[in-house]
C-alpha cells in the first residue's frame, strides 16, 4: 500500500512463471492457446499484472485436476462473461461423477478358470475383454464391474454356455446404451432449455442444473429398474408359461396324459388343459447360493 492506494504487481515473464510455479515456455503456450491475455508492452519487454498471475495459478490447478486446454478455455470464457467459476466446477463435478458406487476388482487367470471351468477359453476371454467385462492388467485381469461378472458366472452355473452369456451381454449393452442416450439427451435438452439464457448456462443456472443432474442419478435407475421388472415379468411368463403347461398336462390324471378320459382334466378344480402359467407372486427370496461365488479382490 502507498498513500492508501493498493499497488498492482508488475512482473516480467520469468518472474511471473516462477511465482505461478510453471515455466516461461508454458506461459507462452497458454498465451498462444488464448488462455492467458497478452502482456502490456514496455518497449520490447512484456509486463504482466496480478490478473495474469491469478489466471496462471488457476490454469495450473485445472490441469492438475485433469482438464484439457479445451475444457479450460470454455471455463475461462464463462469466467470472463461474469460467471462464477465455482459453479462451473460444481456442474462439471456433477456431470463427471461416476453413476455407480461399485468398486472394481482383480482376478487372476487361475481364478477365472476355477470360476468358468471349460468355458474359460482364450476366445471367450478375448471377447470378454472386447466387451469391457475384463481388462488385462499385467498377470491379472481388472474387473470394472464385479456384479456383472458374477451375474454371468451364475448364468453359466445355471446351464447357459459362456458364448450365449456374452451374446446376451453384447445385445443388452446396445439396448441399454440406446436407452441411456435417449434419456440423457431428452432430460438435458429440457433442463438446459429451461435454465439457459441465450442458449448458455450462466450464474445461478449452473448451480440449479448441477443439483438436477445429481437428483437424476437415482431417478434414472429407479425408472429403468421398474420398467425392466414389469417387462421381465411379462416375458418370462410368456416364454415359460407354455412349457409349464405342457408339463402339467403330462401329469397322471390330466386330460392329455396317456389313458386319461376325453374331456376331463383329472386335476382338482381344473376345467380344461392349462394353457398359460401365471405366477402368483414374486419368487422366494432374491438370495442365491450361486450369486457372488467369485471372490474378486477389490482394487486398492
């Protein structure tokens, strides 16, 4: 301070770089990319101010957090329009946060053989890698979603072949991806339109949209889970109902059983051959001795 007036810092490029914890070369790169305003010229010497120092420190922090130059350029543009950078970062956090709290794990090749037996072939393993179910990691495999792998192992243990399970996983991924893309585009389109000014989110709108994105996470899972449950209930009955009816029809005393009298069912209370099985309710508990039989070591 001098006579009650706050003096502004003035720095040459080497001093600016030192104070910002970067290099002269980086300062020039940031200027070339439009992230840092050019200095004031005093003859042939560039003079930088405190604003340049603050911007440089911000750029360094964002780079450490994994932002690209393009990301930083967009946020700097918002800042220069008067936006609150904290709101921008909060929205980025809401958008980029994982939608699952599942922790990945690791399996050795031996553990895969123990779990899948003869189904654990080089071809099937390569396909699981291509589908993202396994990721080679040295002499082990990283498992991004232990729940998915355990579900696949349970299907194999129940009698499905591993190629059939992988076929199903590939088809489901396409359908789920399409549903997620549709939901994200539809919701984002309406939310951004309702909160943007001139097509750009600014100020308090950024915080509002960040809050909506966080609420959308459980809502999306609830919607998909409820609709999948309804569809599975219908299609399992359609697929297995006729098979069960045929089994019941072959029971001793049923109309279609050998030796049964014509026009009778032989089943108490029955008035004709059973053509469709209707489940009286949900099955016995969701627990299964097969589920989770793969012991996947959690990632550190």
